[in-house]
């Protein structure tokens, strides 16, 4: 079996509600690039790259030309067993982890389809049937955020990630956090995410006001040493995600005593293979994880879900159900959350079969 064709589509993903984040980042309409890798046997696999503008060192216009640049490293190869192929691509072109994530997803999809089993069985086995969903709340007024959290809580969600810092008013962030905790009660987990936008001085002032709320601080600052200072000043648990893309950064953060939880971002780690390696390291050192990605459709959500359910229940805190926030859904049979949980399909691979009628003409076909 050999790879004989790469096909790319652009798909605008429109958020049901704009996702407001720190530093003025707004996730409203994000252009995703879908990748289909086809083999000479007719077997195909699907991947996706949907970088949010200004959030990560990646942008959507780079995906298609980078994939074209890497095509010679893919065509003609046996796709089963992605690790050697990804290593080859890393030698060809360092970086561009968001693009390689799409390739890696598609290769894992083909590999699992080739042996006729759901992907999670190849990533650690079925450790749980349903993965808890981490519900994301856009930054708005304290009352708006509290109402959104309460609605999700009534629907069964028990893990929340609140985006803060959209207006650079740290006192308002304190009020938001207080209102959110009141809305979801003490038995739900509340993570406050600034996406690295705070400076050390502001972060310490702000987070000291939250010390009695039972919250998790998520990447308040960009630099590790600043997050270490915030944790030391507040004693609150620290979750890192943007700051721990790669095993070396995870180890460094753990040794600094600043890794109480880790957000494993597929794009940041170069795909499913890199995320599995990061997940396994965190499990080995006793750090619980969430399995996430920056943005995406049913394809990315399925990838997060398969990595998630192959993680022990004790160590997995949740996954991101990205496709529930956007339109269109590209597979009407894709998993949908039930009472705060998501269950993968039993079909081989990712279990996603995109409806090509929802896609426009391909932007590139490389054979």
C-alpha cells in the first residue's frame, strides 16, 4: 500500500458565538484546511489544521503551501505506522507542527483503518467508553459568563475552561471568576485561561484575589519563570498548555514545580503521535491532562476523543469538543456530547466520514 494522492479543502468554521480571548483575540470565523491522504488501494485518511489567528505561531494561509512542500516526503510511501514518516518530514522541514499535525492525523486514521479497529485501541486501548468534555466559555460580562456556565452545568458538564483577559481589566476578571464559581458550585472544576497574556506583576495581583475560590490557573503568563512566580505567590494549582509544546518543555516545567496539570494540544505537539508521547510522559510523572487543539471540526474533535479515551480515567480530566462550537458539521454521524461526555464511534480509524457535499472544490490535489 502506497500513498498516491493528497487532497486539500478549505472550510470556513463559523462559531455559534464569537470566542473572545485575552489580548483581543477573537475566534469568530476560522478557516480550516482539511487533508485527505489516499492510497493506491483506495483507503483514505483524514486530517485537519485550523490555527486561530494570533494564538499560536501558525496561520491558515501557510497550511496548503507547506503541505505542497512536504508532498515529496509522503507520496509513494507506505502510510501504516506514522512515526518514521513524521521523522522524515521533520528532517525535510523543521517546525510547522500545525501542518504536520494534519498529516499525522490522516496517517493514524489510515493505519487504524488498515487493521480494522478504532484508533484509540492503537493508542493505549479502551480505558474509558466516554470522555468528559471540557466546556469552553467565551470572555464576556460576569453575568453572561455565569449564565453560560450554569446552562452547561445543567446539561451535565463538570469541567469548565473560562477565557479571561479580553478587556485587560484584571479586577473584572476577579469578578468573572467569582460569578463562575457561584454558578457551577464547588464540585465542578474551573480553569481560568489567559493564554499567556498577563505580565508577572498583574498575574500575581489578580490571582491572589482568587486564592479562596478553588480554581486552576491556566497559562496566565507566557514565560515559565513568570508562571513559577505566580504559583509560588498564590499556592494555586497551575495548568500549562501553550508553554509545554514538546517533551523537553514538559520536563522543564515539571522540574520547576509548575506543572500541576497539562493541556496537551495536538497541533502544538505535531499531531496524535506527539500528543500520545506527551500524554504518556505526564501519566508517568503523575500529571493529569486534558486533550485539546486550538480549533477544528469533527475531524480534530475525533482525534482528541481517541487520545482521550485511551487515557486512564484518573489521569484524563477532559477533552475539547470543538465541533460543538462551530458550523458546519461535516459528518452528521459524528459523536455528539451527552450529559457532558463524548463517546467515540466503533468504526475503524477516527470514525469520521466527511460529507464532500459540505466542501467546496479542492484547493489542491497533489499526485
